[in-house]
């Protein structure tokens, strides 16, 4: 048994507070990971607020990287290995995995519904998205770890685990944006800024960013945006003016609200493609009239985890990092401790910054 410090959410709507948890020793096929850094994602906020289903009390956090400090026996990972945590590990055996869609694996979230540790009062605690990375240490299955080279700074590598795989993956894997195609990215948090970089890597042009915060414009341009717009009633007209009067070939929605989903659909050209990445509330309804579906011949599709296979895509993304095509450090707007998670949630709700990164004292 091992004690760790964790940001614990006791019930939906409550703020996280730092407490001591007790982790069991890793069993067969498991490892204990000491975290170096964890990003604070909007999905964590949605889980904490009850927008997405979560069993409480819980330790959230799913965008982490660290080092293996204990194993449950013979396996492919060893003490000292540096790893990226994978919150949607594929079983490689279900129908979706066998048909090339591991990001839709039916068993990817199995461990999220199982208690993994105890609180000081004896209560069982559940791992957010099966990972529980808002903690100094966590215990996960081996297949929830992607080994990464020792030369990669783990602080930055943590962001690959969700923001970059999701945002860049939406562009490169799901939408399959080609060189010269126009694209609009809605929402400039960590996922949206990663989508901008994916669009730049793909050779898209123009690359249009949309966000209500003018403070994000300079960073958006540095990461690939050719134009930065704010939401407005004439947004469609502005996008058409930048795309030959047609509308964009692609729109990537990274917000998860009905109004921005509708806007992403509306700014695409006839025959264009809107890819929805943002995880919204099931009570927030998007409406279309019966005529426009066929008339515009657009495609509207959802995108889970950037249609990524981390085992395949993380090495590819690391090559982009090494070549200078993918800037991970630029995604970090604040470095915080475990006691800063509540403040990071407040920033997400207010639309401030990109990614808050918990950096652990290792």
C-alpha cells in the first residue's frame, strides 16, 4: 500500500480539495506511476460538474505523464520507464478495435467505474476516466501507458495525452484535411490550439480561428492561424469573404455547445465537412431544418479522441515536436500545483488561457 496526495472531488458540483489517498500495490498487468505533470482539461471540468457521468468521490485528471515506480510482475513496462497515460486504452479484441476504430473501444472506460484507492476515512475513490492523474501517483493497467523516449520533456509530453491527440487528430485523422483546403477552428483552448497546429502541419490555407477572447489572437497566429475572428452574427459572411465566397472546406468545433456546433455547420461550404470535437451536455440540442441537410450536402460528424490510436500516433506527434512543427510549450498558459485545480477549473469556465499544467515536485 502507498499513500499519495490527490485533488479529490467528493460529489458533483463540489470543488476539488487536496487529500491523502491510499493506493494498493499494482496487481498483474498493472503499474504504479509517479506523475511528473498533468494537464487540466475541460473534460475534467465536465466530470466534476456532473455534465459527464462520473462516480464519486473521484480523483480526476487524464492528461498525464510520469515514471513507472512499481509493477505487478512480469510485463512490458519496468521501473524507471517514462510513460504517457492513455485514458482510452483499446482492448484490441472488440468489434471496433478489429475494424480499425480503437478510439471507440467498448472496453476503454471499464476501469473508470471501478474503485482504485481509498480515502483517509475508508471511503472508496474512483479514477476519473480510469486514469486519476490529479495525484502524485496513480495505479493503472499497463495498456493505459504509452512508453515514450527519455529525451522527451515529460512536462510537455503530458499534453499529448489528450489536447494534442484530440485536436491535431481531429484535423489529421478524422477530417483528413489536405494541403490547400480551408479550415475554421472554433475554440482556442488546448484542444483548439492543437487543432490549429494540426491544420498547419496538414498545409491547410487559410486557417481561420474563432474565439470570443481577443487575448488569444496573437498565440493563435503564432501556432498557424492566418485569420482570427470573434463570434458574431455575420461570422458566416466573414468566413466566406476569406474563402472565395464559398465557405470553409472544414470546420473543427472544440467547444461543445449547440450554438458553436451550429456555427461550425453554417460556415462550411456546400459539400464541406464539420467535425465536432467538443463534449457538450445531452440537454443542449442542435437543430437543423429539413431542407438544408440535402441542399448544402454538408457532412457533420463527431470525433472521439481525435480518431487516434495513441500507440501509432504518439510517435508520429513526437517526430513533429522534434522537427519544430508542433509546439507543446505554447499550449501551457499556467503552471500550478495540486491545490490550483479549482482555480484552473474557474479559468476554463471563464474561457481564460489555454492549458493549466500541474507540475509535481519530483
